[in-house]
C-alpha cells in the first residue's frame, strides 16, 4: 500500500482510528459515564465511515432542483441510514444513563472498581 | 439554578432557540435536517428552560404532547400505508423549492418534531425524578 | 379478509401493536397483562404455523415491503429456516407467557409487572423480524431492538445485581452492534447493495478483488455476533444477566435471544459471502477453535458454580459452542446437527429454567446445595429436570443424543474426526455437573431442621409423605410440555431430518 492510496482514502482511516479510540475508552476507563462517552465516540466513528462512503468527489447535495439539475449527486442512502443509527445510539445512551443513575443510588459512586469491591 | 445572569440571558435566547428548531422542522423537505434534528433542538431548548427555572410542568400534562404525536403519526402511518410517504397523494404539491410544497410532508415533520422533543423531555423527567 | 400473501407482515405488526398498547393495561388493570400476552403469542403462533406449512415442502415466500422491488425496497423472505425459527420463537413464547402468569407475580414487584410484558412482546417481535428479514440494515435495526429489550428484560426484576448485569450487557451488546454496523458498512461499500441476496450475487463474481476487505468484514461480523451470542471468550455478560433476571426472562434470553444472532450470522455467511469463500477463509478456523474452547471451558466454569441459575447460564455457553461447531464445520450433516441442536437446546434450556423458577416458587431455594429432597416434594418438576438434564448429557431417547450423533457424523463428513473426542468429553463434563444435582434431588434426605440457617423459613420439607408439586397449574403445563417435547424430538427426531435437509439445500447447494 503506497501513500497515495492512503491519502486518497483518508476518511476511512480516520473513521477506523476513532473507532479504535472509542472501543479502547469503553474497555479501559473505570468511570461509567466515560464508558458511555466512549460508546458514543465509537458509534459516531461508524457514522463517519458511512457518510464517507456515501460521498462522491465533486457531487452536490442530493436536493433536486428542476431548474438547474446538477451533473453529479452524492449518494443519500448512507446518510438516511445513519439517521436511524443516530436514533438508536440516542436511545442506547438514554437507557445506559438511566441505569447509571440507578447504580449511583445503590452504591453512591459511578466508578466500576469501587462497587465491584463493595459487592 | 438561581443565577440572575442566566435567567435574564436565557429569557431572550429561548425564543431564538425555539424559532431555530421550528425552522429546521418546517424546512425538512427542502434542506438537510427535518423532524428529528429540529425536534432535538426544540426539546433541548425546553429542557434548558426547566434546568434554569426549575421543574414546573404539571404531572398530567407531561405526557400529553407525546401521546398526541404518537397517536397522529403512528395511527396515520398504519391507516395510510405506503401512500403515507408519497406527498402527491395528499394535498397540493406546489412548486419544488418553496416552503409550502410537498403536501403532507411538512405536517409529518412537525409531528415528528413534537414527538422527539417530548421524548427527550420525558426521558429527562424519568431519570431525574426516579429516586428509589 | 386479509389476503394470505400479506401474512408475514402481520407477524411483525401483530406483535408490535400489542407491545405498545400494553402500557394501557399496565396502568389500568395489571391482571390483564399476562392473559393479553398469552393471547397475542398464541395468535402469532398460529400465524407462524400456517407459514410453516407453506414452506414445509421447500421453496420460499418473497414479500416486498410497501411494494418496492428488492434492490431498493426492503424484502422479507420466509424460507425453511425462518419458518422453523418463527414457529420455535412463537411456540416457546406461548409457553413462557403462560408460565410467567404466576412466576412474574412471585419474582417481581408490582409496578414492574405490566412493563415487563412491554419488553417481553417487543423482544419477540424484533426476533421475528430479525429472522424473516432479508435486508442488511433492517437486520441491524432489529438487532438493536432485540438487545435493548433484552437488557430491559434483565433489569425488570430490579435490585442492584440486576442493574449491574444489565449495564454490563448493554455496553457489551452496543460494542457488538457497532462491530456489526461496521461490517455492514464494508459490505455496502464493496457491493452497493443492502439486500442480502443481491449483495451475495455481486460478491460471488468479484470476491477475488477485495480479499482483505472481505476478511475484515467477516471478522467484524464474527466479533459482533460473537459478543451478542456469547461465543466463548466474549461470554462475560451472559452468566450475570441470565442469573439475575426473573426466570421467564432467563428462559427467553437463554433459549431464544442468543440463538437468533447465530441465525443472523449464518444467513450472512451463507447468503452474502457464500460457501466457497467461507471455506477458504481462516474465519472458519477461528469459529471452530472458539467453539471447541466454549464446549470445554463453559462446562468447567459451570462445574464450579453453586447457584442453580448461574450453572444453567454457563451451561448455555457450552451448548452455544456445539451450535457454532456445527456451523463452523460447514458440511450438510453438521449444519443439520447445528440447527437440530438449536431447537433441542431451546427446549431444554426453557425446561431447565422453568424448573429452577418452580423450585424457587415453592421452596425459595436458589443454591445447588439446597436441593436435597426436592424429588419427593416436587415430583413433576424433578422429572422434567431429569429429562432435560439427560438430554443435555446426551442419553439416548432424548433430543440431545440425536444432535450429538449428527454432529459426530458431520465431523466425520468434514474429515476432522478428532472433534468426536471433543464432543464425547464435553458430554461427560455435562454429566459431571448435572448428575450431582440429580443425585441430590432424588437420593439424599433433606437436612435436619436448624442445620443451615440461611434456608428460608417457609421452606421446611415435610419428610414423611409424598405429594404433588405445590405450584399453580400455569407453571405445571409449560414444564410438562417442554419435557415431553424433548422426548418427542428424541424419539421421532429423525423425521425432522427431512425438513432440516431442506434448510441445508436452500443455503448450501
């Protein structure tokens, strides 16, 4: 793999790196809120990946104006899918937050190792 | 939050937040955005209001917009079927690119915006008030 | 009258609408919730039976959602595999909802009872949708709904252990679905289709052009679905979640939720990637190695657990290994064995969790060490537990024997006969942790009064005299039906072979 390929496809590599960072945060951070933030970073990296693969260089936003049709439109399907993905991520975050609040009432802390000890 | 500056500043900002939310909702068929994004802005604006001025919503009214939005959108889509997504079957289509065009889409977007806004608010309430 | 061709849509709608009207009953009349769930799952069971009859002789029903043709619209396909899974899901749900009528009242506080059924029906609907859909992104959405509602099923009992288990499950499941979404993205990038059949057709011609990307996509799918279906090193969430959930939830989670992801992974591998690509890639060996480890270590871990439901949960980890082993070998016999084991294990685990719940209902006991003398006060439960445990071990005339036999056949057919040794050893390990329970249940006398103080007060065993179980009829019937089902599959299971052969024909030929 040469450098040109990498530079031409840089959004994908950025998405993969951010995905790794998010996963690392989820798996290593002891604080539960930080874990949830890591989940959000991870899912947002995937959304970035989808939007990058829908993009076409030189294309316009896919809003058709009959008076002046553009020669090239970008692919709107990944963006539409990602809207669903965002909603799913939102509901997951809300659910996780509700559970963390419950845990805070039980243990008085949101640090995972601390209440592992308390059990 | 009993800070005087936030209260006074927010009193003027709230209108702009709500107007921006409605703008995104109503232009859903013309530009990026739409029911979900605009509803998010609307809901967060109202949420800021509650954070600053305290919880003042009556218990019974809390789920009312949620119920209304779910009823209209859910039942509407079930009754209408596929036709629900085709604007030219409902009302005037108008010229493309104008605000009042695309038949029922604006109405649907408004309903989705209400739904999202009230969902955010009810999630916030359920997390805040449950102290068991 | 509804046209017959629209019936599969009803499979989703008839579960979704009751799930979202359930809060009305939860607030208004709490006692109506359970009968409502029974009626809904019974209705869905009859619908899926009629669909099952249609695909009984092979062939498939193709339906287009909203009338849009497949490359653009969402397609629903009822092929023999989805027909079988739909019948399994709705049938077990029918039994579990009957069982839950009493169990939920015993194990949950009053407020949660109505809301439990919302998640219960939502989970069923999403599983049905996941099984019958043929669209990649639609599959992702259903996967998310299944995992969110499964987390809610775990937490429905309340208490800090359940909340902790649910949060762990939620975080790991979200990581899993992130990996799955990434894999779907890569597939969409390569093929430009979201429909599985079309993506597979494009991939069949052009697979040689993208070797690394395809490996990446396959490993993303294996990790994602592996987390969700508790493949061995990724099973960490499972024991906590299954042990702390109320027993109807445990039955749902252990018997169905875990299996549905395996079905989705199987469909992805054999519709999209195709058999050739699957057998060439190293992913197959990864699955085989992890499955072998699951069969061994799952049993070892189960052996040291003292809580009954935790032991059953680790046993699930081991049994998932059998199914993955069958799919990993990838020959007609082994895939047949995998699906037969999937059905049998769903019945067995449901029966075992029912028994655990019944023992808790009558005596309030949860530990394996406290089960002495259960055989004389709960004969029906003990008998059903015995049948299911024998089936786990693989005693002839039960369903477990036939699936293990088929799996051995499959490993010979795939020319890796040393997997037979693994299957036998794993069966013996199963015996090692199920037979002590049976020994306790039948052949030891209950401890004298006051000997162990942690025993609940109402749980004193009347030593003299034999009597039937003191559990309500709504618990006895599902226990008996699942136990009889295991025996029926063991005696007449070879007749199911014809049907399973059609599944294999559909995917492997």
